[in-house]
């Protein structure tokens, strides 16, 4: 083990390092666990570069399954896989790769800026203060990057480390100079005033600070306990500093003559309880300012000016609405994309442009007290009233951060996850059901589907009744079948969107070698594509098609391990997930009439080394009573394709352009029709030259038998005979055993071809993949009421009723243990007349034709890229 200069070695060779790697690992693990047990607001965490931390993990022996950062790169996986390699002790902590150049002013974390767009686990890790102090004591280095833990959310609170504090650009009105201020978004306006005054050396009662978003005075900020987040201040936005003693020299906020401009709200006066009944704006739509809950955060901040909207910029008379864009507030393109799709949904536009006050549910414990619906409605009105003026959705983002803290901050998120939250949140805020009744669900018990579906939908509507349910929710039929007792359970469940897999994500390629039980051909590997969550019956069907299986033939699957048949895959409903990529799977091809007869399994042993080699062969003894001679003949028949033809005794002819191998001259057989038949007939005339012995199921004991020894089928245990062929150098000259030894694995990643651009697929193929029958995962098993046990049931989804607005989510992101990827396969879909009638099981006589009106697009790869939206304006 290499010791850096910071360490030392004593005269006897012993290390004088503070701790051994094992001790360091235990100390850090204990401190980390203790920190997890004592989470509270204000706890300090420290940011450490992942590249350094991975070196430390390898040094102390933390592998991929227990790493502290939750992710692992491919290079570290290979290193961890080599347990014999002792990793070097890392040098001093080095965070230089995650901080901005030139930001390390004093070695302390207060003035150091992290590089933007870093990803936890990939670029950096967070460690509790106690862990940092130990690591820094052992290794020194830095710079130290402390960050505080904050409490996020209102109704669903969660702890979060604020890796990126709020960055504000302070504009001094006296000389228009700019300074940068870093504060927690949970800091109060009082703290902001204190920091500004300390920076500028001004008394607090002589300053005035403005929210100066987009270089416009939006609102004056006052000393209070209100947080910066509640004040809707955004990352990297401007705030304006003015003096109130009358001596400011800036022309900011003055007219052309130098006189101060009065900041007059451009919003028309309205009744404090107006939702949608206020003065009509120039395009005929009503605007509103919600003051429904005086003194609450709902009543504060929902102003037109907050979002960059004013009546002067509203749509001119006759100009079409819905053409306004949404400003990016620091990686909020995912939010903007989802919002544009929602605010251009015709039924929602019609609903929110009317008076929806009566349907706001402020008492629903599952909702957001109506605040999310009010904020969304306010934003929708502005987007449909502002002409082409872009709107900054600051108020809406603030509400979103309060109710869904997972979307707070300034990192990129999944647009579909946000859309799902918004649909569900809007439904709960607008739920017309104030008191939800308790309803006990009933099993189908063989009743007609129509009756069960109607009952389930009635029960659902008794608890859930909103505009979202009216236009966005459908119903699908879920069928579960127990693989043991065949119990069938049918339920009808509502859905708000359909997450469709791409066919390439639900299939896998499998290579299986097919052996011919009648010895008619050499073994042949076939590569087929099957469902990842499919069954052995699916693999057999694909193999049968690939190898041209005849109607009177059958295939039997087996797993080969250490030159033995480890198990037979004879259960048609055995999940293919039980077959790993590095296994060797073979199939034996037989006549159906042979099944049920005595199975003969042939093992191969190298006589010199007394060890097994190659793939066992399987055939059947058709007769009810077989002799030793019959067994030898059966083995000889199966081995016939492997027999070499002497080049000195072979000739090559050409007939009709087809090359034919010649026959062994000593064989009296003639008139062969193919290479396989020729070899078979050539060997059927000769006795088996390889010694043959009976063996047991462990292939440990070997017994000779004679040709006249009789074996009665009824007396053979399990109708299974096992024999061993003792191979010598002589047999190796007669037979080509490479076909027995070189069978491919199910999937060999190293031999996989480079990724090529896949052909375009259709939306209907994605829908077919969604509706296909598949087994439940091992972590999602179903409790069978008949077996009284959890079973890996077979699940089948069917669409029963479709909503007016249907949302399709294409699952392009795939996640593995070590790999995250985005599938860039092109999906074809129609813009007009998408007919889904054939997918609807209920025969209600309706026509399910759909028109495309909005798309949320993601460009780029995982962890980056950009969201955009297309929307049709009616």
C-alpha cells in the first residue's frame, strides 16, 4: 500500500496513520447513521467532490452495494470487482473540480461558488459535519464547502440540503454598480437588509430595496420575517438598492426630465373576493386577484405584476390569446413545458376562464387548500390575456415549491412527473366531494365486466368528482391470474395518463443452442427477441419459429452449468427473468410422440483427467424395454453429426450448384439426400467406439453394462437414464467435440454490436407493449386470496373507458444499477384522427378519435438537455 507524504512509517515498518482503512470506514459509517437519526433544520453538511470520495471509498473497501454516495461509475465497478487489488490511500481532499475558477477567496465556503448544474452522486457527495471533520482531520485539503439543511414543503415536509443558495444581483442606484449576494432561500427579508447594509456600509433606515426582476420594479421589499422564497425572489435575479434621504444620483425610476416616477399598479381594482368576475380585460377574458384568505400566503403575491403581466400589455382587441411564452426561472423549462400543455387544454381553458370559485375545495386534506388551483388559474388567465408578452411564472413556482418540495430549487426535473403532480393536485383542489364516503371494494366474483366496471366507476365518482375527472380520467381493466391455483381477480381502476414503454425497453435478445435429439443435425445457436417479463412459453414459441419447428415436434429447455444439466425449464409460465445473461441455455428438439418415454442423458468425461466437459446430450428410448445395445445405438445416433469425415476418404461433388460432402468409403450406405443424412447413415453401420457407463444423478459413480442388459421403462426411476462417454485422444480424432464445448451464453455483452439507430416505431406498438400480458415483479407480488400467499401473478391490462383528453407518456428514460440512459428511438404518431376504438373493451358504441393538441419535448440526454412544448391554439 502506497502512503502519501502526509503519512509516516516507523522503524519496524508499522504505519503511524491515525486509523486503519477499516477503522475509518467504521467511524464514517457510524457518524453517518447517527446523523440520519438526528435530522433537523440548520444541520451542517459539507460538499465533497465525488472523484476524491470514490478514491476514499475504494481505499476503505466500500464496494458498489454499500457505497455512501448512492451511485457508482463504471470504472469504480471494475476496480471493486478485483478484490485482490489494494487501493492507494487518497491524497488531501480536492474540491477544485467542483468550484468555479477564482472563487476560493479565503479557503472558507462562504464566498466559494459551486459550478452550476452539478448532480449529487455523480459530481459531488454530501457528508454530515461530523464526517467532514474526521475526513479533514485525516486528509486535510479542501476548500471546505458547508451547506445548511432546510425544511421544505407545507403539507408534505422534507429535509433538504441547500447546495445552491439563492444568488441575488444587487444593483446600487447611486452608481448602477452590481454586487453579488448569497443567501438561503429560507432567509428572511430582515437578513437580506442586514447583509445589504453591511456590504454597503449604510444604515438600515436609510435604504429601500426593490424586487428588480427583469430590470423592472415589481414590488418594494420590507423588513420582515417573510422569507426570500415567499417573496418570489429567483436565482440570479436583480434587486435594486435606493437611498431614502433624497440624495440618490441614479436615473433608475425617473422620467426623461429627471423627476421620480410614481410606481402605480396597473392592475384594475377588484372586489377582494373576486375569482373570475372582475373587470373584463381587452380580449374579453376576466382577470382576478385572489384575496380569499386574508393574511395567508394565498392572498399575498398573486398579483399580475409578479408574473410580468400588466393590463397595458394585454392582448389587443381581436388578437388571438394563448400565444404568450413562459420565462425560464433557472432550469424551469420542465415546468414551463408541462404548463404550456395544460394551459392549452381546451376544456381546462374554458373552465378556468369562467367563475370556478364555487368548486374550490379548501378543506380537502389531500389537496393544497385550493392554493394550487388558484395559482394555476391565475397563470392561465395571464397567458390567455397577455398577447405575445412572455410571463415569468414566479408566483406559481413559489406555490409549487411549497406544496411539492421535490420540484423546489433550480435543478432539472422530469416534465411528466410534474404534470402528474399538477393533474392530481388540481383534482384534489377542485374536488366537488367535500366529505368522502367509505366504500368497501368488492371482488368481481364472476360477474359480468359491464356490471363490475359500472360499479367501480360509480364508487370512484362518489369520492372523486372534479373537472379533471370529467375530462382527463379513464378506466382500465386489470386482470390478475395466480400461477399456482389459477385464481382470477378482475378490478377496474381509474387512470389519468398512460405511461407507455417503448418496445425496445421491454424486450431482450436471448441466444439458445438447439440440439437435435434424433442426431439429424449439428447443434445450432439461435438468437431470438422475447419480452423481458415474458415466460418460458414465449421463448419456446420464438425458438420454434426461428428453427422451423414442425407441428409434430417439441422443444425442451435446459440450463447447463459446469457441464451438467442444472435444471430443466419445463414450466411454461416460469418467468424469463429467472434466466441470467451469463447462463448457458440449450434446447433439445424431439418428436412429440417420444415425450413420456425413457429420457436418456449423455454426459462427456475426459478419461485422462477424469473430469466432465461439454454439453450433455438428451434423447429418448422409445421402446418400453431397451437393452444395452439399444442404448449404444441411441448414443451413436445422437453423436453421428459430430463424426469427422476423413479428408482422404471424402470427395466433394457439385450438384445443381450445391456442395455435397462425400461419404465414408467403408460405409455401404448410399443415395444420401443431405450432409446430415449421409453422416447419419455412415455411422449407423458402425458400433459405438467410445466406452459407455451408467452413472447417477450426481455423475459420481460409474458402472459398466453389457449389450444384453435389459432396462424396463417401468422400473427406471423417473424414466431417466444417465450414461457417461469416456473420451480419449482416439475419439477426439473421430469426433469434433468443439460443438459440445463452444455453446454461447444467453447474452454476451462484450460481443454485442455497437448501438445503431433503431427504426421508427409507432405509437400503437407502444400501446401494444403497455397492454401485453406479463408477470408481476418479485417486489410487487399479489396476495392470492385462495392460496393465502403472495404470488408472482400474471397481469394483463385492458382499456375499458377512455377520457376526453388522453395523456400519453413515452418512457424514454431507463435506469439500471450502473447505467442510466435515454432511448432516442423515433416514435411515429398521427396528428389527426388517432383511432383508439379497437383498444376499448367496453362496447358502448362510442368512437374514440383524438386530435393532437400539445406535446412536451425533451432534447438532449439524461441529466441535461432542454424541454420545449408545442401547442395548438384554437
